[in-house]
């Protein structure tokens, strides 16, 4: 990896997400040699991926170069590569560009889409955890409309204009709202030769309410908002399969759709090499203690989405969101400094600042620890918090400018197919065959 | 293509570049049925592609959805497809989504990179005529630096930091300047473990001056600007081959470089189906008369880069730039209306508004028909003209904001590898082999 030996202890951080970046920032020039590894050369502001997918923002506005984060730091190295495995016995990370020794290892690899083992759904549906995935969704949505314009087969045309979002969490809700707004403000005008009323947006939730990690008030308010926008919500319905054309469920609901976006589950982006008992089965998160130490190790830590810190308040670990990740990253920096100075480490206590989701224009729901509100004010709070959280002044300014423009003009000019998405298997039936 | 028959005459326009869009805009609601065909769903502002390639602007800022251009027009259709051939005998355009009949056909397909038949150069070098190509260059530049960080082989590291631009026209000059500024302001800070002084930028020009379509004053000024920025300029040198590693020329200049960007020639993006005598050999442009009518046809027109209108003043046709394209598009709209009203057509006269190129921060050259100037003021003129020419308020605002930010901060935050570029053949020699 071409990293010089140093007299300082080496901290290797895998992952430049919210957790990894928070940690890296606080470890600047702190008498450690730090190596930050990521498979992308940029940090991604995941909460706004859905806006990239729906043409509201350009990809570059929610990405930030990792090398810029660590500019000017001494003995701080970034390496662009994919980690294959870790070898705790030899304190080594095995990557595609070689092996690297660590004194402290921090796993901050985040999460990835969980298909719960269904390979056919994985093959045929879209997921949205990275910028390229969001851009693929954007291309696919627009390609479907371009195809819908061409076909004379009504069933096929309807399927091309059917959008099914599986999972009623924030991502599903926000995407549903954004698509509904595109239907009204954009597709209506862009495709005058299509009957846009036929465009349908379905949100399928396996539980009995959407946004079920938030308060019941938020669930009810967001459901009402979405219904007003024309989104069809299906609760207590579990998707059993999607063959690229037809979605089947555990009820008698069957839908034909060219686009299925799967946001129904996440799992830790786990790395090979840890003993089985360190990993929580099914969700693939890494068990950590209150200091974010991986069970069984003193010098391996996990922070953010990948870390499952079970506690009385959070028996299944903390929610997989930016806030716990940032707070764990910050605390771990302090704790590594404590270790260096032979002080004792501080236990992590999650400071829940609340959660929020936006549904559309003037519509959001906000749960603070002690109160709930929704509507226009919630929407402004949502925008302010997200703008404020973006890294970098330029990104903040460009996102703000886009939002103001989109708001005034009811528009999203990013409806661009820059790189076509090659859908693997949208099966076209001709009228004769049906 | 699913386009209804209409009592109006049908104009089919192939290509949504400067010429096609200018024509389409003026044909709105003018008693024609208009069909606009493009293989992208967006118009590309090509003069700023080099800024996308060097991380100064996001791709979406220089692209504009074509469907938005024709929003609200009656009997106006956009179709996203690639044209395979035209069949003048049956007045048909053959495309990947079917055939379409035309009453008037307008070919506005623009130009593409000309490798003068050298397949090895074509395979191994980068070109920059579309947004995906610019994004590939951006990825490659950054990947090369990430690789340079890893290698201990000095020759390989130098080759990874060598950038060769072939062609001393505006594209080559602007890219050279942008790379030189990145070297100074960004790579220096982003890669502290590299000796950035070893980064070299070579500009190879076959003629005896760069910017040879501009005045001699502009050539001299731009040469001086580039030299100050550390760019090595090679004149009267012709590249003979590039195998992915080594560039050979018709002189004793031999360079090792991982990145070669080929801007040394363009040719018309010609379509099959026209008789041989309509096409200018070697440059593949279509011969047109003073009304932009393709030689031999009354109802087929060609406008913009693809059209070669030979005249006393322009014996090889007009320069392949935005201005002649826009002017021809505008005039053709008038002429089609004249034809409709049985009036005679007006001959095209190019109104040369001048040309310009930017080299870097505060440095540009401007040739107006009657005067030349360069330096800071020229740079402001360049910026104003380009901002003003971008389609859409949002794009203008976002580009302006980026430029202000980049100017104040000496930065280009778009240094993102969103989709890695898989280079086909950078041959790695180990030290032993050399």
C-alpha cells in the first residue's frame, strides 16, 4: 500500500461514511498514523440519494472528495480500494492493493440492501444505497417513459408507468412523494402523448404502519400526505417475488411493474475474517460493547450502521442512521486518545436528536424526543437540517439553489439519462401472446 | 414510432445539438408536425465539457432535458433513439425503434472524434465529445493519481502522472490549462505523498501554432499563458501511435503516459443512406448549398457541424462551432416557413461574431471580427458569453455559483470517481522487465 512505517500507532479506518469521516476528522494530527480506506474516493450524503434518483439534485452535490477532508493532515493516508478480508491474528487488513498492518482497526463499512435471500428480487429490482445506484434508478424511470410513449400495447404501457416501492421506511416514503410530485409537475408536461393519470405509485409495507420507527402521529400524517398525492399504500403486505414484470405478495395483491425499488431491508456490509460469534446472524451487523469494541477483540472497533451495540433501550442496536454513526465516530476518536494516554474509555450513550422524513412540497414529519410536528414548518426544519449537515460550503449552496429553483418552478431539471441503465429482464409480451 | 398522422407536413430533425435545438425552438406551433430525434434525452453544452472532465462542473449543469425545450408545443414529438439509416427514395428515416416518414428531413447530427483511421489510437486514447466521455476522463485522471500513490516503480509513477493532449485547438488548450491549475491548486494538496512536480502536461500540435483557427496574437498569447502554467507545448509534431503506454511521433519525441486525450480532429457524424457525392470524403461532412439543402435533394437539409457549405470565404465549409450551427438552425426555420408559403428561401450568410478560448484563471483570448484582446478582461467576457449561452436559468445559476466558488477557493470539488473508468490497456511493466 506504500505507506511508510511510523513510530506512531496506526489506526486503519475502513469506510468513509458518516461514522468513518467523523472519526477521521477528529483524529487529525493527533499522534496517530491514520489510514482511511474506501472503495469510493468520495463521501456520500445518503439521506439525499432519493433526490438524485428523481432528478432534483445532481450527484456531485451530495458527494464530497475524501481527500479534501484530510487535506493538510500529517501522517494521514487515504487509499482507494476494496477490502477483501481482515486477519485479526496477524493484525492485518487484506485488500485488493495489498495487505496492511494495523494497531487499531475501525470497521465503518455501513450497510447494504437486504433481500432476505431472494435472488430473483435481487436480480430484478433496484436498490438505492450508492450514487451509481441512484443514477441507475433515474435512468430507468426516464427510459420507462420513453418506452411507454412507443408501445401501443396498453398492458405494457401501464406496467412501464407503474412504480412499486417496497418498504415503508423513510427512503420508500420520500421516494414515493418525489415520484408523485414528478407525475403532477413534470411527466404531465413532458409526455403529452401519454395518459399520465395511468401512472401509479405503490408503496408496500409489511408492517401495519409506514415510518414505523417514528411516532404513530408521524405515520398517520405521512400516510395522509401520501394519499393526497395519489400514492397507493399497501400495509401488512409482504412481497414474495418479482420476476422483472410481475410482483407477487402474500396477499391477493399482484402488480405488473417495470420498476421495483427495494428499500425493505438493510443489513450490515460485513467483512470476512471475524469469528462467527462477533456477527449478528441475518442482519450481518457486528456485535460491539459500549466502547464500540468488537466482541472478542481489544483493538478492533465497529462504528455506525455496521455496529450492533445491544442495550436495554436498544435491544437490537441503534437505528441505522447518520446520527448514531456520527456520535460513535466522535466518541471513538476520544476513546482512542484516551487509550493512548492510558486513560479509561467512555461508554457510548446515544443522544437521540429525533428523526424526520419529507414527503413532498411543504410536507414533512418531524419527531423530536419530546414532541411531534408536521406540515410546512416541519418541511423547513427538514430542509435546514439537511442543508446544514451536507459537507462543504459549495454543496450546501448548490443544493440550496436547486431547491429554491425546484420549489418556485415546480421542476426538476436533472431528468437526464446520462448513462442508460440496461435493465436485465423486463419481459415484453405482445398483445397476441396475452 | 407511434406518431399520429397529421394533415400538416412533417419535419424530422435528427440531433438535439445547437443546430437542432435552434431549429426546433423556432418551429414551435408553426403549422408543421415536428419530430425531433436524439440518442440522448438531453442537449449537451459542449464548450464546457472540459470543465466536467476536470471536476469544475457537474455533468447536469451543462445538460438540459430536450423534452423541456419542446414543452407545451402542439404536434411536436421527441423520440429517444439512434438512427441507423435514411432512405431518401421512400422519404423514410430508419431507426432502432422503427421507420418514420418525412416531408422534410433535417440532419443535425454534429461531429465526432476523428482518429484518421488509426485504430490503436482510437482504442487507447480518450475522446471528449459527450458527457459520458468527459466523466470517463475525470475518472481516469483521478484513478491514475490513486494508482501513482501505490506504485514504487518510478517510471510507472511518472507515466501515470503524464498527461498528453493531442491537438492544439480550443479543447486541447482549455484542457491543458485546467489540468495545470489542478496540478497547482489541488493535486499538490490531495496527494502529499506524491512529488507533484513530476506531473507533466504535454500539448502536441501538428501545425506551427496552437489555436490556429484564431488570430496569431491569440496563438502567441495562449502559448505564453500555457507556458507560464508549466504546460509543455510541442509544435510541428504529429502523433503516429499510442499503444496505451507509449506515444510515438513523427519526430524523436517519445512519451510514456497513461492518459492521452485526443482532440486532434473531428469529422461529421454522418448517417448511412446518402449518395457518395453528397458526402465530403475524409471529413465525412455533408455537402449543402447556400440554403443548407443536401446536394441532390430538395427536401433534405443538413445544418451545423455536419453541414459543409463551401463558399469563397469558407472553401472548406464553416468552422465546426456553436455559432454557425445556431445561425443555420434559425435560418432553416425561416426557410421552411418560406417554402410552406411558396416564398423563396434566403441564402445563409455566416455572421462571424468572433471566437475565444480560456486558458485558466484570469486568462483568456478573444478574437472579435475587428479586434483581439486577452488577459483578465477577455476571461470575464469568455465567462459572460458562456454563462449567457447555457440553456435554462438553473444551469446558469449553478454554473455561476460553481465558478465563483472555484475562483475564490482555488478549488474544484467535483473530483469524484462516481463510476470507475475501466482502462482497456495500460500496460504495467515491472522494473525488472524494463
